[in-house]
């Protein structure tokens, strides 16, 4: 069993240290644990993000995980990544960080219209057709870069599930993911906490289009690395005819 969607205390809205998640994953029988804490970005202003690590924390994040990867190499496979948005004006900087720190993978988790410095959060209602379109445009452009291994909670956008125009935009995202062979996520955090995602229309699209789906814990505490809950969800999705994968592409 594998999970690539894991956060730590560094993002300011999760709890627990890297070792806590690793020990929990081993106890639960996971063979691979990927860390994908919310990626820092370079801001030209003095803005301090409240839901992601700061730029100055990258080195310690990576070095800590490298040491733990070596320590636990005979017990579990540890991957080092980020959950990152597609911020077009910042992608050159992100590519530099990927190369400098030898990052294994990126998850595409688009949270903000613009950036968190001056944009609004996509996950709050109401979202207009224009914002849904911008969200889907951003995710599609992100997928087209070839940098991202899969899309986290593609329906985090608080779209109107009864507006066919909104559904058409989300369908456009799913069709592009199918074309590019990029998995879309079933997000365990949203599911277990009764959030607005994973949403029924999104799930129907994924099944009907034949997208590959990956189950991600989106763990913000160690106990969220739960093999029984993941097996239950995987079993249900298989029964409903979803195409599941736990394999992702890596940057190196």
C-alpha cells in the first residue's frame, strides 16, 4: 500500500513530525510513503504564507527526510515531494528548486485564484462560472507542464453541482487528464471529514471518462495514515468500476 499525500507541521495547519508519519505508515503496513508538504513559493514582497512552509524551510525539510529515508531504507520507501499550485509566474523558480533539492515528485493541488498573496481561496462558496473556468484553466496548464505526478482533490473548487456550465468545465479538466494519462485523486481527508469533495458529479465523470484514480490520505496528522480505511475505500471504488492506480511518475 502506498500514499503520496502527506503533510507535516511545517505547513502550519498539520501536526506531527516526519518520523511520526513514517512510524504510523510502517505500523499500518504501507510500503511507500511520500511527503508532499505544501510547497513554498518565492514572494517578492514581505508576505508570509500561513498555509505552507516558508522558502527558508526547504533545506531543512529535504535534509530531514533524506536522513529518515536512509534510516528507514530497509523498512519503507520514502519519497520527497511537494503539493504545489500552478502559479505561472513562479514556475521557473519552482523548477530551480526541484533541481537544487533533487525533489522526487510534485502533486498538483490548486488552492488559490492567483496566489495566496493576493488571490482568493477556491474552496469557499460561492464560485462563479468565471472562477471555475480559471481554476480548470490553471489545472490544465499545470498538467501540461509535465511536472506533476497527479492532481490532488481536482474538485476542491466549490463549483455549483447543479449548473451544467460548471460541470462542463470540470469535465474539460478530466478529459485533459485522460489525454495526458495523469491520475486524479480520491481525497480521503475530504471524504472522511464530509467536505464538499470528493463530489458525486466529479466521481461520475472520472468513472465515465475512464480516468485513472489514485487514493490519497491527504494526511495532516499521523493517524490519517490508516490502511483499513484506505482498503475500504479502494474496495468500494473497484466495485463501482473505477480504474485505480498507486503508481506515479517521478521527476528523476
